[in-house]
C-alpha cells in the first residue's frame, strides 16, 4: 500500500474507463434497443473533489453514447474520449494536451482493452471484478466495485496521499 501512496502523490490526472469502472458493467436493454447504465453519485462527487483540488479527470471509453457524454458533461469533465476501442491514441493526446508525463497520470480500468494504458501510467488501478489478467498489471485493486464507489475510493486515496483531503473537507465544514 505504501508504494501506491507514493505513486499517488504525483498524480495530476485521473483517467477513467466507463463500463465496469464508472458503471457496474451491466447493460440494461429494452426491446426498442433502449440502453440504461447506472452511475453512483458518490463517484461523481469524488470526481468533483479531485477537480476542486486542481487534479484533472478524463474519460476514455470504447463506447460512444449520448447519455454517457451527458453524465460526463454534468461532472464538468473536459477531456472526454468516447468511441476509442484502441485507447492509446486518446491517452497520448490527453497527455500531450495537459503536458504531463506518465508518472503524473493514474488510469482506472477493468478489462483487456485497458491494458496498454494501464501498463504506461504512473498509477494503474483496477476494480475487484476486473479481468484476472488486468489485476496482474496494476498497482492497486479497489475494495469497492465499479459503479459502486470505486472511483470515489481512488479520488480520496489520491487526495489523502497529496495531503489535500483535509483542505477539501474543511471547505464543507466551514460553510
């Protein structure tokens, strides 16, 4: 755990996958091909806490749907890459735009398409239900599952590692 905290001290950008990380990975389909996914409000609030502390958040996902884009816009995520089955080009682009190096970036994924990015970042994270192969290539596996607080867990870990958590919390205690 100490090695994870040391890596988290340098994070300036958290990149998230959607299905299985921001959601539980389940797809709810209706006869009319209507699709639904659930997002946990605690994860969304964790993202806002990171942003409040000056840490950027990005999303790279293979799927491209309007309702996912709307949720990400609601969270004020500026760097959204949807429809990227090969996630490396999006990773390289956001890294260049934000002028960061690999050690300053954390990525959270759950399946094989996430591996190329997970193997490059400074802090690689998976959820408990991730592919066993993915879990072999990460620095940390969350206790909470995707779509059920895993993102919030990582947001708080990064904030605590950087001694920013108390300041963020204090802003709510003094209102």
